[in-house]
């Protein structure tokens, strides 16, 4: 028990959801009962029924996870991506509990909270690294913005009545140009997010690759592209068109003036995810999308 008291878990929750508040209360009580310390953001603690022994921190910075063993995130995709920002910056593994709809980043569902606590207490989890992308925006040869993403960097139009005119480039060579609503540059993790909605392929997370998926392109050749993880993807916004906008993971945005160039490459820093079980991605895909497999008989014996 003395050893457990030296362990601290950071809890991040979407306190705007009643389900998250109830789930946070259950997780906190279970961890404290087992002798682990719990730390939360002060702003979220006001909305949670927490015991006095829960530690609070004011600033939402990577340093707030100092000395923490794990980051537990309770919420939907938006909250999990917020947690990924903390996980990447701090290097602390993130364990997501899905309180939303699909939740591919989550490792558990709300009905598994007791199991989550037990596995955390007994350290019965493994940590895997997920590929990210680094994003650089150039204008007139100057770097005007840098960012990163776990799922995707999306270049999109701003004006509803005007298409975005772009030229796509891979590894320093032009591929094609067209008018479109946008371009999604995604990781395998992000293949089941925005890129999936835009018609891109589902890529198993252990595959190392980069994806480039057009959104509503006005062109004969506008197929999703899958490249080497060492490739550099570029989207050039033509200078005579209205400005566009860059979204990273749907959370961070910056305007792209005409003539801007967005480069996307494999990220230098991955996001570490805690895994509770060894279920295959195939099984997760079938379960998340409720795919029909009623006729499957399996391999012959």
C-alpha cells in the first residue's frame, strides 16, 4: 500500500456531460480506495463531487502531469483529442474511456469503469505509440505557423459559395490540382475520423503511412492517396482564390491566405496510448461500426 500511495493518476473529464461527472466520481473513488493519488484541473474540480484528498492544479499545461503515471480521459472524441495534447506534450500515456459515439481513441467504454480501475491499480496495461504529423505553413518562403495532429491536418475552404483551388504535392513533386472543399492529410489513427468521412481508406493503426484525402473535389482524378511515412505532403492554396483555413484535429485553427503552402510530415513526437487488452483492430472496427458479419464461419480447422 505504501508503494501505491506514491503513484498518481491525472483525470481529465468532459464535465459538461452528466455521464462524465458520474464516471469521474466512480473512477476517483476506486483509485483512492486502492491507495493511488488523483490529480485534476481546478476548473474541472468545481464541477465534480471530489473528496478532499484529490489534488488540484490551476494551469492546464504539460507540467500539470509531472510525476503522473497515467492520464485517464473520460469523454467523447473531442475530449480524447484534448487529452492527446496533454499526453504528447508530457509523454504520459493516455487511457481513454469513451462516453461519446464511436471513440476509436478510447480503450474502454463507460460500462468498463470497474475494470479500468482494477487494471490501472495492478498496472495491467501496455503502452503503444501512435504516429502523429507535424505541420508547417509557409507564405512567400517564410514559416508563418507550425502545428501538429494525431488524427489529421485539414485544409478547408472558408467561403461556402467558392471552392478552394489547390495543387497537391508529394515529396517535392506535383501530383494534381483542382477545386475542392478541402484536403485531409491524416495518420493511420486518423483514418477512421475526418478522412473516413471524406471517403478515405481505413488503415490499421500499426501500419506506418500518411494519407491525403480530397473533400468533394471537382476533378476526374481525386482519389485518396496513401504514401510512405517518410513522405512530405504539401497543399498549395493558389494565390488568386479566397483564403482557406487549416484545422488540426478539429481543435486548433489558423487562416491560410492565398498563396499559402501547408507541409505535412511524420511527427517527431508520438502520442502514447495505454492499452488494456489485445483485441484486434478488426474486432474493434466491426464493433464500432456494427458491421454485419453474420455469415462468417472462420478459417477451416
